[in-house]
């Protein structure tokens, strides 16, 4: 049986980190904690979750909430293939947890062979990259999420 | 064989094309705007791609987005359906540049036939009868001279036109001189080309069109006529085949004229040659629609030929699977276009959520629709919701089935034009097949 107090403790430890999910396994039992938007951890069913487990909340995440975190989602205005490689340097424009300035290029969509810039419209910290390198994307598809930096 | 067909359209025609491709074993990609995510065509295709925001100009008319959607899905053919980009030669040409087969005629043929004045001239050269008329009008005096010799009324038409835009009737010299600049302005606004020409105006004609199909080997077959005279503001509402007014001899003459014209321009694919049929038994070339028509199922019913499948096959380079002598016409078919409009409120569009939806069935009934219970009809597009087509061994049987099918049809939560058709089918003149393109001007629906 997984101890709920242990889960809380573990979540507290990682709450300031950019960790999305924590999965704990103990024998046949498992529990997955999803740190959604630093608000309230959502617990997804493992095998033997007690009702008590589903209502855990973390003080640290509340603290995070007080920091007024909000998220900007960059969606594709184009239909094509996504890349975050800068063709001039061969390096990725960004990686997770990088802080980017408003107007900064964070990748491209290759539309019929032409690279179209993807610019971020906020000052933000890269929280998630949702599309893998070279994958096709459609109009309006979310590509990245950023924590808005004041 | 195509690897994959992208259907550059929406609604019922996209569903129709997807069904044909599936039967041929070809995977399909549907495209949709943000407003059409739940439209039926996106559910029936193998893949779907969002190509832009709701307005058509940003999505279904956005050539770059559609070609990009073909690229990311590896589609090697695009079916344009009707409307949107179906008769856009630039789109056809860009498809070619990207090594994508456009399921329609070549850009050159679309341009030639899309320019009404050039098309008339071309058809006249091969002996297709045309209404007496002029070339492009440079000075109003040219129009007046023609009108005096042919007799009033005359009609001013946009050279690049269609759908009734830029068309005006004149009954006197003075009126003609006044309306030419107005028609030119309308033509410029609608088609980007101000050129107009003048034709003798037939006062009570029928609108008869010949369906044809041509392959890359030079074979052309016509599939008989459809009578599309029941129109409201130049938009067809009812189509039937055979026409109640056409004799076998006229059908043959029209069919042969269409085939000659099509061969002359090197047409490949399906299309329709439209004629005006005068009360004195003469017919005159009007225009060619270089695409699949809304009303094609009427012909499918009486010929038992799947026109969309044949269309796809000829664009894959296959020979037509039948010859002219194989085409047998059987019975009568009639189509009513059920629009999401309120016929009691001057046919005002009625978008919204369909709560309950029931499609009629039984012998001789076909319904092509993208509607379903829970579907929300967006306000951005054409209001066509369903095409109801019935077949009977006789016209009377087809009409009886249509009456029965209209009674069975249910779409609650929105208004439809079903009550209009129920009333139309009660009209004695319509029942006798005694109508022209002017019929609805005097038909009292309410």
C-alpha cells in the first residue's frame, strides 16, 4: 500500500521543479500524480488508489499559484512540418526551461519548402514542447506552452 | 491508382467523394476550417487537416493551405468538389506544379470555358447552337445595333461570369445603354473582369443541361439531360431527368452537340453543358460547368452509373468503362435541394444545432447529406443540408416517392425548405411538367 503522506512529501520536493508527472510504484500498486499547471495535482488511477489519495493538495503548489503563473500556448498559423532547428547554426532555437523574449523565433514551419518563422508573443519560459522535430502540423495546432514571465 | 485523395471541399459533396474513393480502395484526407471540425466529412475520411479559420477565404479558398495539407498528408490527388476552388484554373495549375493530380480539367480548358464569350465562340465553331449575341462590348452602340437587329429584350452578361452575377435584361435602347456600365461594374466586382457581352433574351426558356464524361483517350460519352428550370434567383432548387419537355431526338441532338464541343477543347473529366431550351423547340448553348454538379445523383439514378467513381478513374488515366451505346436510361429521377433556410422568411438561412435528424428511406429514395443529430450547422457556408433524390419507373412514381420522402424527413432545431417542396409538388403545372425558369416568379408558396 502506498502511503499518501509519502506522496505528498515527494510532490513537495519536486513542486518547484519543471516536472509534469510523478509515478510511484510499490509492488502491484502504482499512482501517477500529474502536476497540471502548478495548481492542483491531478491523480490518475493506478491499481489501488484509495479515495483519500485523490484529494491530496500541496501547499507548495498553492504558493506557485500565488506567483500568478499563467500559460501561453503557441499554436501554428501554418500547415507544414515543424522544426525547432535554426538552419544557420544547426542548433535548436530553444529547449525546455529556456526563457525567451517576446517576438523571439522559437522554430519554423516548413510550408511547401519555405521556412516560416514561429515567434512567441510573450516573454516566457518554455514549459512544454508538444510537437516532435519534423512532424506535420495543421492550422491551430498547439506547438509549445510557455509560462508567462512578468 | 492514386495513393491518397485530398478532398478540398466540405459538407455533402466531400462526403460523396470520400464514399466514392473508399469504394475504389483509395484513402482520403478531408480538410476543414475551425468551424467545421465536427462536420461529417471530417469523420468519414481517413485523415483530416484543419486548414484555417471559419471564413472560406481563409480556409476552403486558401490555395496555399490546401496544397500544404496535401503535402503533409502525402496526397497525390485533389478532388475539388463543386464551388470553392473547383473551377479555379490557378488552383488546377498549382496542383500540377506540385505534381498533384487535380481531379478536373486542365487549367487551359477551365480558362477557355470559364470565359463565357470565348466559350460561345468556340462552341459556335463546331456547330453547337448559340443564342444570337455579340462579342465583348467595347462601345454601347455595338450593343444597341445588335439589339435592334435581334429584337428586344436582350440580356447583358459578364464574360467571365456565372451564377446570375453581372446579368441584366434590357427592353429598350435607352435601358440597354444605361445598364451596360452597371453590368460592367458588377462583373468587375464579382469576377475581377468588367467585360460584358449581349445576347438575345429568351423569355420563357427551360434550363436543360447535358452531363458528359471524357477520358484521356479522347472518348466522350453523354449521360442524358437534367431539367433544372425550377430556380430561385438563378439558384437551382429542383432537377429532374429526363426532362418532361425533351423528346428523344432533341436529347440526341443536345448530347451530340455537347460531345462535339467537349472534344474540340480536349476536355478530360466530368462536366455539364448547359442549354436554354426555347418553347419553339430550339436549344442554345449557355455555358459549360467544368466540375461535378450538385445534381449529379439524378443522372446516377437513371443511368445506374457512379459518376464520381468514373471521374476519379478517368483522372487516374483509365479508359471510360462504358461506351455511348452502353448508356441506358431507366425511369425518372428528381432531386430537391433541402436547405437550412426558412421558406416562410424569404429563405433566410437558418444555421444552428440539429436536434433530431431522420433521413427517409425505402424504395427509390437516396439522400446525400452531411447532417446528423447534434450537428451544428455553421453560419459561414452555403445552406445546402441534404439532397433528396427519388427514382420511379414513371415520373408520377418518382414524384409520389418524393412526397412520401419529404413527409418522412425530420430535422428539428433548425428550419428547412421542406415545406416549400411539399407545396411545389402539389402544383398542377409542376405535376404536369409544365414549367420554365420563370416558374417560381409567379408560384405562390405561402
